[in-house]
């Protein structure tokens, strides 16, 4: 879905690239480079001088749908801490254990005792490795993990530290992060429908778990570009934003080919070329370039998070001039056509197989597997297939899958709630059925190759991306007699 066919409130003003000093051709080159390198972007929005000059959603992803942000959530948590400090309810120099005397060790080590909110913000907690959050009590997990280094001296990327910021805010205010941010940030920016995952004790994860729309990411970046001012109100102190987006701690020797060694602020990464960003796993970005007065919001399902940034620096930054450019109707029309037609097509092989009538409706009992799947069955219609899977965590009840095309629906996948999804089916050959389910509010899609034998099925199942890379599960099933 592109900028020409949006189904969301357009709360940011729109303009043409040339009116804001950008070449439409350069934006087209950026999009084509993304396509040529087969990078899976789900959405893209470019702002210059506060105006949206290009926006796109790769069908079946849509402007009105939220997208899981992963660690881009951290930048919102940092913002809340800045507002809480401005209200005088905390100081960044407050000691972490002071908020949780009941969970802290009886005799905390010197390094833990010295750890402050500032250390949490800049990922300088002193941990050698990130504390695993394994029990019902994540605060206790964090506070009882060894702190090997003096806080403030040693960078370790640490989502658990961001969780502690959320826990401190909730302890001080009695509100969750979202409830606290609602009147102070979300409502003024016109961000509605935000959700945030919680720990077992009902504290928002802080370091991950926020889901909002692409335009909401862009608004957040624009707020930072405007040093916290929005609609005549100072939502976030300008001094906090300057501090949060400046280097607070070194995160490795600078590497001219990487945007992960330029220094770290308060839950923001410094970039090459004078930019800074919030980002999240699998390619969720809010890139802010103060000197060029530009913001770029991207959601995606990527393994390599450096390459999209390389393309931004290569194509978009050099295209931003200081003055309005002459109108270029031809280039603008070409860009509009490209953005209008962007899509992630489902796998497309054979439309059908003679095997359909033989395997339709058969229930296959699956051998024991780590995903806890129990049964598999599929039946066929003219439009496609209907899938049923039962399992310990996953239950697909009558999921409709389009024949070589996406069908919108919902699935229950490792969660108690339904997940918005698009699903498709195709036959690789007469024996092998390929089923694809895209969870369209996340970076993920799952593929199952189903090879049918005599009274049997073999499933090869994988997710496009995970923190372990692509892991294929092989599962055997027997037809129920």
C-alpha cells in the first residue's frame, strides 16, 4: 500500500520531494536499490522540513496497521525517563537499588550499589553480559546478576537495563510506561492504539514490546528534530533531547563501515554522517539528521541491519539540497508509480496438484517436536487451502490461504491473542505444498514445506528471521487411521 492509497489519518503535512529540496529520482534509486538487494522492507517514510515527501508500504503491509518495534521501543522509554526527571520525580543520578530494597541483595557489591539511572540509560551498567530475565521477578533477576565493571565505564547492550527504567518509572508513578506517556507524548502527537508487552508482574518490557504505526515513528523522530517542541508545547525538554542524542559512552573503536561503533546516548545510537537513530531488531528504524532537517522511518523483516542504512547514506543524504528544487513532474510521477506498486509477493509455483483430492481433510498426527505441534490437516477449495494445526502453543483453526495470492485473516501463534496475518499456498511440484503465513504486524513470516507420501507427511518449517538465524524444523507425521 503506497502513499496514493492510505487508510490512516494523515496527521503530518505532505509535500513533494522537490518542494523540500530533494530529488524524486534519488528516492526512486533508493527504493530500487532496496528491491535489487532483495531487502524486505515493510514500510518507508521520509520527512524533510517537517513534511512527508515519500511514503510506501509493501503490500500486504498497510499504513493503518501497527508494527512491532523491538528495541526501537527503548527510545520511547528514554523519553519517559526524561519527562519524569523534568517533573522532579527522579534524578538520573539516583541509585538503582534505592528503588527496590526488597529485591536487592542484602549486601550488594560496590558496583551494584554505585549503579545509577544514567548508567541504565547509556548501557553502562557494568555488566559483562546482559542479565537474563528468567523468573517471574525480572527486577530481582537483574539486581542479583554479577556486576563485574565499574558502572559508566563499560558498554554492554542491555535490554534488561531498559526494563529497569520501566520498572523504576512504574514504582515512582504507579503507572505503566504507556499510561504515563499517554497524556505527555502519545496524545499530543496523535498516536493512538499503541500497545506494549509486559513482564509477568505487569511492568512494560521497556527495552522491547512497543507496537505503533510507521507514521507514529516518523512523528517521534520529528519531535526529536524539533528538540521536543510540538504544536506550541514543549513535550520533552530540549536539554534532555540534546543529552540523549549525544555520545554518553563509547561502544567500540569507530569503524567507517559500521553504524554500531559511533557511540551511544540515552537509548539512541549515534550514526555516521551526523545522524542518530533509535532502532530495533530485524530492521525497525527512526533515523534523525538534524543538519539536513530530515527524518526517516522504516519497518522491515531483515537479517542485515547495516545495509538499509548504507542505502540511506548512499542515495538519500546526498539528494537533500539547501533550497527548493524546480518541479519535476516526470520524476515525481515515476516515483509515485513505483511506490504505488510495491509488494511482497507470495511464493508462486503451480496452482494445483492432483494430490489435493487424496490428502484433503486427512488428519496427520505429528511426531514429538520442540514446537509442540500435535496435528496437521489441510483441505482445498477453488480459492486455495484451509489449514488446521493443533499444538501446545500454536493453533491454526480454519486458516484460509490464497492460491498463489495473499488472503487476510488472523492466526493464534505462540500467543493467547489472534495475530493479524496474510496467508498463501502454492505447489512446488505434485508432492510438495508450500504454505506461507505472514504476521503482518511483526517482522516475521513462517513457511512450511509439506511433502506428502503414502499415509505420511514431512514438514519443513522455518521463520524468515530469528535471533538464532534461520532454523529449519523437520517434523514427520502419519495419517490417522
